[in-house]
C-alpha cells in the first residue's frame, strides 16, 4: 500500500502515515466512566535528577553566565517556567494567553516515560495517536495532529524522535500557532528543548533493567570549561535494548549528544549542540479486527509480522543560537537547526481485515533509500517600549525560513498466498519472512516555507495587557513520482492574525481571552486525484492561570476551533489512500495542575473534555452534526509525588482515555466503539548518601487490557496496537 503524497512536514502532520504503516490503535479495557476516578490517593517520588535530595538550593551569581540573578533550584520540581523560545513572547508562562503544558526531565524520569506517545498520555488535551515503525509515535492535540519544533525552530516529521536523555523538557503549546510559525496545525505544537550546560547542570551515570529484557545505561557529564565559567559543556550518551511484550519484537537504540554554552559578554550568549541517534526495531503494525469490528481472539503477545525483518532509523541533528542586547531597549535572537534522517529495512503487514476463518492477505515493502533533510533558520528582534512610558511592553519582529526534503525509494507488493492468524504467530511470521516485494515506488518532495511575523505586548494599565500579532507565510511545495515531471502544490501565501488580552485582578492570577488563526497546506488527494485545498481556521479561547508560587501553575482553558478542508480518510483504491475534505468544529475544556501543591508534594495532572463535531461533509451530508470518529471525548491524567523524608518518596499515577467511536453515519456497517480504559502506575525512590538514587516503576498495576486509540488512518483493518501490560523497571543512578 502506498499513499500518493506520504511526505509531510511541520505544516501537515494531520494524517502523516503512509497507508501501509498505519497502526489504528484501539483500547479494550474496563472503561471507567468517571474521569475524576483518576484522583488517586497516591503519593510519589521525585526523579533521579533531584540535586542531593535538598528541598531548595540557592546559587548566587559569580560569573557572567549567572549575573544579576539568584537562581533557586527546587528538588523534585515538575515545573519549568521559561517558554519564550516557543511563544516568541517576552512573557512568563503564567501570563501567556494560551494553554501550555510543561513536561520536564524531572517528571519524565520520575514517571519513566520512554517516548512521545507516553508523553502525550500525561498531557491534558493530548492523545497518543498510534505507533508506526515508519513514523514513530504520533502525537495529537485537541483532536488534530501536532507539529514539532526543536529549541523553538520548526522541523519536519519527527520520524526519529529524540531520546528523553538529551531533552530538558517538552513544551506543549495548544491551539493555532500560525502567527509565530506560519503554516501550522490547528491543534498545537510540541517544542523539544535540548539540554543546555548551566552552572548547576548535574553529572551522573545510571542503569536500568525492566520487563522483557529491557536494559538501559545512561551517562551525563557537564561543567565549566574555563576558570571564569563563561564556557560550559555537556555530553550525554545512552544505550537501550530489549524485547517487548509482543513476540519477536526487539529494540536497540543508541544516542550521543554534546553541547557548548558560552557567554561572549554580559549581553551576548550562544550555544552549539549536536546529536546522533540510531534506532533499530522490529516492524509491527498491530492486529486488524474481523470485518464487523470485533477483536480477533489472540493474546496481546501475538506478533503479526516478519520476525526476520527490522527497521533502522538514524538521525543526525545540529543546532545553534546566539542571543544578545544591542542596548537596554533592543535585543535579538538568532537560531538555526539542521537534521538528516535515513531509514532502511522492511515493513510487512496484513492487507485487510481478518476473515471469519482467520485468513488475510499480506503485503509489505523494502526501503531501498528513504531519507529526509530539514533545516530552519530564524531571527527575532525585540524592542522594549519603556521609553514610551509602557513598562513590561515590547514589539518583536521575526523571520524564519524552513526547507524540508522527503525522498523515498521502495519495493512494494503482496503475497500470492494469504496467511491464517489461527495458525499461530510463528507460522504466520514465516510466511511474512518469505515475502519479496517487487513493485517499485519512488517519490521526491521538497517544501520551503518563508514566514514573517510581528507581535506586540502592550501593558496598557497595571492589571491589563494586550497581545497582538500578524504573520505572512509563503509555502512552496514541489513533488515528483517515478522520476516523472515535477508538480507544484503551492497553496499561495496566507496572512494570519492573533489577538488577546490578559487581566491580572490580583497578583498570581491571570485571566485571558484570545483569538488565533491557523493555516497549513493539504498534501492529501481526493477520490478524483486532486490535491485538497489548504486547511484553515480560527480558535477562540478563554482561560485562567493561577500561580500562587513560582513552583505551581494551575490552568483552565475553554476553547472552540473551527477548521475548513480537514482531510478525512475516504477509501483505498489500488493501494492508494484517498481522502475527502470536511469542515469541523472542536469545542473543549482543559484543566491542569503542575508543580508543588504543598510542602513535599509535587503533582502533574489534568482533565480534557472534547466535543469534535463535523460541520460540513459534501461527500456525505449525513455526517453533518455528528461526533467525529476516532477521537476520544474525555481524557485525564494524574501523577503525584510525596517525599516522606529527604531520602524516600512514593509515586502514583493514572491515565484515562474515554470510549472511541470507530465509524461515521455514512458507514454501511457500523463497528463497535473502543471501550474506555484507566491505567494505574506507581513508583518508589530511595537515596543513599545524597548521591545514590534507587527507583522502581510499576506500570499498569492492574494489568488492564486496552488498545491505543488512533485517528490517523480511521480504519480497523490497518491494525490495532495493544497497550503495554503490567511491567516493572528498576534503576540506579550515581550523581558525580
């Protein structure tokens, strides 16, 4: 199976899996209907990143790298406050008129989150929208595919997502971001902030062992490279390998990372960072259902694929930045990033649903040459307005350019003899192993985006701040197949606007109302083989952010998103995935708490309610007004930690995903909903001599059987990916 245009970019991640590699995940579990049942009476641990098990540690500025401020480092902190790199607004997170979730390295370590899918499960409004051996874990926000950035610069598909060991935090900005980035998803963007070398960055070594032979080693070294501390370095290395609860599935991953942070003067700082990551795993696309949507009675461990095959992805990234001030009123920021990824190996899968007798056709492809090249450069100049009598006010101008090239050459094809699932996964795997794809498919696609924007923050009075912005984006998209003539998909330039007001009635409480627009080219084709019109829309959001201390942030957001020309799967013809355009309206409520709620207590939790409606569907008018399928209407998460003593803490967490509809009103054969599920987790942490840290994580305590819901391909025949059963991981870390 192949898709006519499978290469997507940061402007079009909404349906960014080729047809052959969709994992239409499903959840089957005891679906607890009460979202608030997630409020465990649990208490849980800090992370291996806690600094010497001290609640607070003050570091006075002694070098230009830390001048003018006193930095307070709080142990077990789940909250990072600086989001200027992602929003391009000189505002603290509690004042930004947009819902933002922060998942820092402390929290990731405490919860033992391994990939982007697990990150999504602990983000209110986020959805783990399937796994694919071709495109990795898919992340959706507010019912739309999310885009990605690294250190504030947009990048193409995160086909090889960075290992958590090299990241300081995940910044999840929800809602349209076209004014900042130009062509972007209406759901939001995930900014991956790579580790920097700060004066207090720790050095450590750690080791982990877990279920199914999981083993991981990780090390980090950081420190000043000169006596004045103006040049600092960081180096990270990690290796992980092991099996899976699914038969024959294995993982082998290595990553190395290095960076320099330097202070050229008191007003000029910069950084250079580079990483290389190699990931080899066994392709697995889940298990399709019977034609009527019921599950095939096989265990979660059943492997439907080729045990002799593997997929190899390699990613190289280099990024750099320079920030400074021209004067007390003028400042600037320059950034650039380049990433190159290559993919090879095989991918095989069922080619349809499982017949009642257990038979199914097989297909697959061999990747002969699959690579992407992606670079982005951007510059921002900011002018404070203090000399106009407007304190805490500024105007900023930003220009960014992104180039993304996606090339794939593969052999595709299906087997002449169908397999039978009831023969056992060993026998079925042997049939897949003998598959030799013969048809050639080639595609080359380039995308170039130039975006210019202006944003203003004006504090008109002590409690009231106005935010406004405008951007113009000019995407240029060209592609060719089979070395044929290049074709142009340029959607034309687009101007987008945003406006907001922030009102602070009392210190630490900020009310906001905002309007923002989104725009992204559509790279999917309809049943007449025409490219769909660009996706465009607008969002209205009301919210409140409460920050009683600098260690706690409470957020509530009420929003409405209206989008036109959203691509929705229609049919597969001769292996070609075809789509239709529809208009949608998503309304929702999100609640979130992050940080220290009480002495010794850290919490990260939230609830999201979503009402995704179809407002126009010319191809199937009967769908107008219905709830969109494949998107859960309720999700929730909770992770809390309590420190009994300075050397002992206990953790508890819960993840909830509501029931998922699997068909629309135009379907001739309605299929069952995917039931809701709740998964419980726990952890304990014990420290010795303030430098040794022992941690145990137990996931899915009740061993719930569930499937990850997937809106990616919207078809049960593409395979349901089972959630991980009960597992344990034990880790030890030594601070150096």
